[in-house]
C-alpha cells in the first residue's frame, strides 16, 4: 500500500507535472509536507489567482499544470484563473486542501465556510468551470483521482480534486496501470468513410488552404499539422488564439486570419479557398474579427479534437491526429497548393530621438524575438502589437484572447519560465494589466526566473479608449514608478530601464543582451491614444452605434 497523497503526486508526475503553484494554508499543510518530500516541487505565489494563472501558463508548454489552494477562500480566489483555463481548453488540476472528514460528518461550523454545515458548496460552484470534480474519501480515492485526472487530460480542461486533511496519509493501493493508456485507433470503416469524402473534395481543389487554431496545440497535433501543410505544400493561416501554431517562418505561412480584420491576401486565401481544412478552430468575437469570418460553404473540412465534419456529414470518435494523418496521405499524392505571397511586415521609419510610438515599439520588439523564444502577450495593445509579427521558427505564443482577463500574463510568464527554463520568455504587458498582478515579480525572483518584461506605459486602459473613445478618467490608472517595482518586490538583482524614444529602447535591449540570465523590466512610455497594428480597425467594430 501507498498513501493517498503519494498516489496523487505519482499521478501528477505521469501527466508531466513537475511543479505545483499555490499558497499554503492549514487545510493543505499536511499535503505540502508530502510534496516537499517528493520529486514534485512547490512554488508559492503571492495569491491563489497568481497560482492559477501560473499553472495555466505552465500547462500551455508542458501539457498540464497544477495548483494547490485551501478550501473556500483560497479556491474562490483562484476561480477566475480556473475559468480562463476552462474557456481556453487548458488542462489544470486544482488540488484543494479540505476540512477533515470528521468535521464534515459532524457538520461543524469550520473556518473558511459559511458555518451552515454545507461543505459541498464550493464544489458545486466549480461545476461551471471544471470538466470534473471529486472530494476524495478513504474508500474512493484511488479510482476517483484517476477518473478525474484522465478527464482533465482528455478534455483539456480544469478539474478540482479536494483532499481532506485527515486523509493525506491514509492508505491507498498503488497504481496498477498507467494513468494514460495507449490510444486506440478509430474504427476502420469510420476512417475509410472520412478518407473517401475528404479525397473527393480535395480531388477537384485548385485553391486548397489550411486554417489552424489553438486546439491543435492543446491536443498535441502540432507535428501532425506541420506534416499536412508540408505534404501539399498548402498555404496555412492561423487564427488569433492559434498565434504560433503554424510555422510562420515557412513559405507556406499565409498570415493571421480574423475575418474582416485580416490582411486582404490572407482573407482571400481562406475565404476563396475551394477546399478549406479548418483544424482546431474556435469561433468567438475576438477570434473572428467580430464574427466577420466567412468559410467556404460546403467546401470546408472541419477537424476537431475528437470529431470531424465535412459538409453535413459528421465523423465522431475520430481523433484530430488520425484525421490529419488521413488528410496528409491524400495531400501527398493529390493536392498542390499555391504558396501565399505575403508581403513583409512594413516597418515604419522612426527618428531615434523622437517620442516612442507603438509602431516603433513593436517593430523593435519583433526584431528582438529569436527562434525558440516564448512570447507572452497580454490581451490588449500588447497582443495586437505582436499579432502581425512573423515569428521565427519554434516560437511559442501565449495569450488569452477568449477569456481576456487582464493581469493574466505576468503570472503566466512565471509558469512558462518554470516549465521551460532553457527557453527565453519575453513578456509584453500593459501598465493597467501589470497593476493587477505586479507582486508576482517577487515570485519570479524567488524562482530564479529571468524573463524580459516589457511594460507598455500608456497611462491606462488604451484598448478601452479605442473601443469607447472618451475623455472620462475611468480609463486612467495610477502613475506607478514601474522601474522601482522589482526591487520593491525583492528582485534586487533585476535590471530596469525607462525608455521614451526608439534610441533608448535600442539601448535597453542591448543591455539585456549583455546581461543574460537577469530578470529585466523595461518601461516603454507611449502616448495614451496611440494604437498598434489592427487594434483601431478591430476596436471600431465594437463601438456602440452613434445615437441620432
């Protein structure tokens, strides 16, 4: 026999999780003692919301992430981050230290509860933001933890596992089989039917194209997608949530597609295709240019995580990787796409000593990105600033287009740094967003992480100004001394710089290159109503209609 805690830690390690983010509290301290005695590392964050964001960023690079909270107050502090992981299909395990079974059975008015004996309230609250939940018991712990963790991995969404503090060392049977069994191929008749219908559609296609989105990465189909694109070769565009899922350094890259917010050549390649292969695509307002997308009617092969559709025919129980393998085989012998002619990103000539503009800022940031980097961009001016940047090979982009919870990216960058310490993390975040989670700069320092943090100081919520132009002060934020923050939060060895011209930004980036392995914060000052890239055009679609 082993213990419930030891078995849970073993199963987390099978998911590829090596780090646990969270906040210690009396209901989870016994479990934390077992974590410290194991190969699972614990990294305490300033609050539970930061832990949830960090676990999300970690999971995007590692395949799964985990956080530890206490009952009630701790898990509710984290629930916004859990909601974001659910919305964006990120597998995160939330472990909740719970009151003892004796207290629950007696209905005692315990702290962190409503003192009414209802200990199931918080699990019910999580029913809307998790794909499965369980409160472990002495009798069900082994089977139930396996069931819930498998659901997390299969559905790529968060789960909640509550562990009563008196059951941490309770005996449990050791695992008898791997948590993740070998995948089983879909039934051959289903595959053959999909092959026949896809081949018939592709056989007459002279303008085939691929459109990919974030679910490709979440479901481990990145390599299968690359093989399909190369087989044609086929022009391939990506949606906003899927930024980076397509190799943007390849001649097959057709740009970023967001409906009417797309470059004309990208929009034509997608919408005028005589066979569009849409892989892992999610339609939302921010992902489709305000629902201005248009896919070829009757000529789209829609490949989802566990089902595909061609026209009105659905092919259930067909994993994404299997469907892509079939399409690759067809494309290798029958399909030839026309490579896109995507114009190079237009760089604006800026005077080195004139005030820094968004255009000059993102031109220089784009030139600074290297192959293999992790680029974390806050939804807002930062994400729109990097949207049209053609990323080098091997770059991973982390953003939160759908959930769009500001402040997400600083703790998420903590997660990416811990998940991939051998890769360089570049974080771009606005001043308003930073003020939500700035304290995790101290956690970055404690973890020995060394990202490059670019703080865009434009005096507040510029994306809101773009959507709803007004002189009202509610979009302003306090004028923090951003370059003082690392030292204030304990990152005494961090490098900082405040820049207001292109020349000063160049000097700051040169300083970064001369000091590898140091946490860096660069405050870039730009005008409040200077909008990057496509933000102005897209924001206009969200503005309320003028009143008569």
